[in-house]
């Protein structure tokens, strides 16, 4: 297998436009594609660029079906700190996608185990995801698939790592307020996506990016499984790759 195609862009602006180009190509080929949507800082530039193109009348994503990648447990979707409401603010509303087209993770119910299993079954029966837009955590996680997570990990409830709690803290007014548990789409579903776009920006991601793309494939770096899956494009800015 050829492995991921790694594209290093000059800076974050260029990365954002390149990512928007790829999303636009997918939507042109498949207007009602099922798309997994990461939150976090990295994809915000691409999402803003897509919204700008829509405003110019150059992009119509209104038929996409959007799947949230991860969610804190016990948070109501309407809570401004939920990843669902961040997805609505940053992608769904600016692109004019109806809320009925957003598929929520089962993160606020009582019985998460059967709910997550049912979720995976429904997605599988629908044919899986056509595009997964992903970022990478400082510990190599995808979504909230914290290390160790192997390629077969299903959609499930997880305990957040210290790294994830620290990186969520600014949105919660401090670490002590960040929920300890989350639901994430599992590795198995993500790795079966027809196309994957992995985005990383900035020098702080450099070490984990190299471990994920060039290091051994291991549950200790969940993103390393992308070395073994189908069509993966990795967009990095120069800072995230280092000297080339
Ligand atoms: C978070 C999210 C991931 C996200 C990653 C990177 O913890 N669960 O889905 O991709 O960390 O975030 P950022 O882009 O802000 O660095």
C-alpha cells in the first residue's frame, strides 16, 4: 500500500485553502456525502474558507450529511461548550446545512454501550463515511480515541487523557471543569472512511506528526493506523513538518 500522501504547505492560510479544495472536490463528486467533522483549532481555517466560498456563491454543501466525531458525555447539545454546538457554529450553519442532516453521537443518554453499538450498525448499513476530516491530538489520538486504541476500536465511551483535558481546558474555564468522559467514533469506523483528510499545523504538532506518519504502527499512537488505510491525504504546514 502506498500510504498517506503527505503535502506540506507554506503556512496555515495555504493549508486552509488546500483543505477547502479537497472538501469541495468531494462535495462536487458526491453532494450528499457522509462527512465526519473534527472540531479543534486546526480545521477552523478550512471551515472559514468553505464558508467564504459559499458566500461568494462558489460552493454548495447544503446536502452533506454531517457526523460529529466526538462529544463530551452528559453535555446537552444546546450547551455552547458541546462539540455539537461548535460544529453547528463553525460548519453547519455557515454552510447552510439543515440541522436534520447532522447525526449526533449518543453522548447524553443513559445507556451508552448499546447506543454506541447501534450507532456503528446504522453507519455501517448506510455504507460508512465518505470523508473524514480529522485533526491529531498531542498524544496521537484521532477524535477521542486515546492511546492505546487499536484499529478495531468501536464507537464508545472513553475516559479522557490528561492531554485531552488540558487541551479542552480553555473552552471550559479551566481543567477542573472539563468533563472526564467522552464518546468518540471508533477507530474501526474512521479507518474505513473512503477518504481521510488529516490536518496538522504548528511546531507543537511536529513530533507527534512524525511518529504517526513515520513511526511504527501501534495502538500507542492511534493516528499511526492511517499508514495502513485507503485514501489518506495529510495536509501540514511547514511548522508541523519541520525541515524538509
Ligand atoms: C481534540 C479533539 C480532536 C482534535 C484534536 C486536535 O482533543 N478530540 O478531534 O482533532 O484534539 O485539536 P487541535 O486541532 O485544536 O489541535
